C-alpha cells in the first residue's frame, strides 16, 4: 500500500503514529510529496502520480490495490478495523462515543492550525488578521477543553490520544508554547507521551518545496 505523506502535516502524522503504534510499518510504502507554498491559495500539482491517485489532492492518501482512502479519518478507521482489532478506537458503545468526542475537539484544533497556516501563507495585503484571530481563539478553547479531559485519559495510547498529541506537537512546532499556560496538565501529559518511539519518529519538519 502506498501512503502519500509530508513531514509537516499533522493529518499525516496521526496516520503514521497509528501505523507505528500498531506495529504494521512494513505493510506501507511511504511516498513523500513536495508542495510549493502556493498550495494555500492555488491548485498545485505536487506529483503526477499523487494527482492521479486522488481527486482531492490532499495528504494523507492511502492507495490500496482495491481503493484509495483520501483523508486521515477514513485511513485511521481502516487501520483500526483491518489491522488494529479496534485497539485505536472501540468498535461501538459509550467508549467509542467518548473517544470520538475528544477526537472531534482535537481535529478542531488541527483544522484551525492548518487554516491559519494557509492564511499566513497569503501575501500580507490579502491576509485576514480577523480570520487568524478566530482560528487562534478556537485553538485555545479546544486546548482548554482537552485540559479538562486529561484526568480521564486511559492507559491505551488510542486514536483520541494520538490526535490530541499531534495537535499539541504541531502547535509547539508551528506557533509556539502559549497554549501550555492555558492547558498545563495537557502539556505535562504531552511531554510524557512525546517520548514514545512513534512520536519521536514523526516529529514535524518543513515540507519539501516542489
Ligand atoms: N480532513 C483531511 C484534511 C487533509 C488536509 O487538509 N491536508 C493538507 C495538509 S496538512 C493538504 O493536503 N493540503 C493541501 C491542499 O489543501 O491543497 C484529513 O483528515 O486528512
């Protein structure tokens, strides 16, 4: 299976951490994609093979022999069901809905982080500081909400924890450490889980330019 990736993407990171945590790295060929900064506002063609693999042209995308999954949610669902015996996310029941509640908040952070990044890549005269402020406010509210959930985090580094850790890691890397004052328990938890080999192996780095 071919997984299209870049080292900067938090959406890619939640998939790759899931793969490493499940111990199934050898089943995947990682295909690096390159992106010019113009991706934020223009249609760009990172790689002809990738363009052919998905009409969405976003990463991550996973091409299997039978089908292509074109977002991190469906890929994580596939990994969890096909290879994880539902270890990353319970198949059903209240534990599933509780996990999805945290996942949706952590996803809200990542969506805001990436929207803000795209806005910051616009030229200064096009950029909306109101929009950037709105995304920052959302990120902070969501970090504060996850802070309240930390005491209930379980022993398994599941998809809710993986997605939360990826949101924390992207924030530290791209936007700095202000969130830590608003969410000190979350920050301490993140520092502990960051030592896991899967987190160490996927530390964010700038996307190669096309
Ligand atoms: N909801 C999607 C979001 C994927 C996404 O936005 N990926 C970004 C990189 S972090 C991307 O490929 N952006 C390129 C573009 O929008 O043209 C997922 O969960 O995979």
